[in-house]
């Protein structure tokens, strides 16, 4: 499954969001994702590990933080994303 991380404006070249999961027994995400120059969104792959709920966080320098909740209904099942769109706003 994927989450979509949206920006409030175009990404500068090399912008990277640092990702985390508060319950890696339920779902994991890569350590980071990088936006293409000028992009306003990026897909965040979520891997379902076992039944449970995980909070997924994104820290995006210059834009702020975002969080989403992911529910995995059965062990090793694809993650069912309950919040699909995150938006982080550019810090002036």
C-alpha cells in the first residue's frame, strides 16, 4: 500500500522527508523518501507486517511534519491505509 505525502508548494531539488513508524510490528516504511525537483507529492510505500495499527510520521525540512494512521487487518496482509493524504505546509 502507499500513502501520498503532499506539499503545500513545489519541492526544492533534493528535498527528503524522514519517515518513521511507531509500531513496526504492524507496518513499516522506508527511512526516507525524496521529492523530485518541483514535485508537490511523493508516494510513501507501506509494508504490512502483522495485525495492528501503526502511526506513520513524516518530517519534511522547510515544510513541517505530518502523520497518518495505517491499519493492518491480518498478519502479512497488505496495509489498509485509513488516512491516505498528508499535507505539509511550507514554513516561511
